[in-house]
């Protein structure tokens, strides 16, 4: 039972927070913006992973 408590109490890695923010940003784009830069919704997870690993 202690394992489950530790699993849910542990802070999230910063990369996961940045991944979610990047994915939300990509999802917020309209289709015209996506067409301008040439990405498709299927590319979102890969692009969000790349965005989250970059250092600011």
C-alpha cells in the first residue's frame, strides 16, 4: 500500500509539465496555423516531447 501512496505523492518531473504545456499549445493552434508550418495532429506527441526536452 505504501507504494501507491508514494506513487501519487511524488512530484511530477519538470519535463512532464512542459510536455503537457507544449501539447496544449499545439492543440490550441487553428488549422491554418498548422498548415503554415506543415504539421499534422499525428505529429503533436513527437513535437511536444522535443519541445519539453529543450532547455529554456
